[in-house]
């Protein structure tokens, strides 16, 4: 967690070795934005932050649920095909942006998770994903990760078709949690890794069902279009940086 902004270290409750998140609610607009971002690159992973709020679970007072209604695409520091990284500087730069959304949505908005893509591979989290997610959870036990698996064609009798898979997950410290689900226990015994992933129930609904007033519903739509524009700028900036690095290496 070294390098994380101070504002992030006081958010939420630290992971104490037990599950604290009951479900994740994601707006359809966020899914659309993240999917669009994921399809911009076929051979490299992309990444971004998820914005929304944490609230008490309606089904279990001891747990919380996360509601996601916004995103912020991030510039990649590592362009390898099998990993993405986030720096403390990027998180610090995101804070003013998140603050501006509080007024725009008329909602208390914070960073509640992160997302990245898995092009041409399974949607299931890798050991590196689990490690990264666990670092987030040491700061906030309700922090959530979403993975978008893209460019995975299916063969139908009428011809090939693309398949989109999404998973919401958190990391589990198998050495601390005493009441592990059978599936997690099985993976832990097979891999011998102290950290594994736990799939979190996810519900995708329109923003009109998340918000009770018209202002945040309209803000959700404008936020989507603004993000699409910034995504184009971000992609161009990444390609320019890559080009300059190639020139310097020759």
C-alpha cells in the first residue's frame, strides 16, 4: 500500500480476515463504459477506477454493499498484455475528479473499486489480480474488483459470435478466514496460495433505479458521454508516449 494517497488510507474499514461485502450493484451505464474501454485494446489489458458509495446491506447488518455509478479510466504505466498497475500519483490525481462528481451527481461519491480487462483469456482473476486486490482491501474491506473478459469468440452453428463475461471479486486471506466456502477451500488446497478470490454477487440495473431524483439520472448519462470522449484522448496520449519511448530507444 506504499504510495497510496493519505485520503485513501482512512476510507472504509480495513480487512480483518472475514467477508464484509454482500453484493455489488452496478449501473448499466458503467457496464457500457467499462465494456467500451475493454474493447479498445485486443492484446493489452486496460484499467480504471469505479466510483459510487458504500452502504449497509439490506440483508445483513454486519455486511455492506457497494453501488457503482461512475468510472474513471486510468493511463497504464505497464503495457504488458497480462498485467496493469496503478501508481499512488494516479490515485492522488483522481481525488479532485471524484470530488467534482459529488456536486454533479448530488451524491456522496467515493472510489469504491477498480476494473480491468482480460482480452482473450478467462474472466477469472489471476494470482496477480488477487494480490493487487488484496492490497486495496488492506485499506478498505469493501473495495471491489471487476474484470471484463473480451475478445472471446464463441462458435455457433450460424457463425462466430463474441462473448462478454464480467465478474465481481474480492481477495481472501485463507490463513485468516476460518469459515471458507468449499470452492475457495478447494482452490486453496490445490494451489497452496495463501490468497484466493471470492466471487461477489453482482446486479446490473439502470441508473434510473439507483437514484430517486432526476439530477443524478441526467448526470449519469452526461458522465457516460464525457468518459467516452476522455477515453479517446487517453488512448491517443498512451500511443504518443509509446511512440516517444520507441524513438528514445533508437
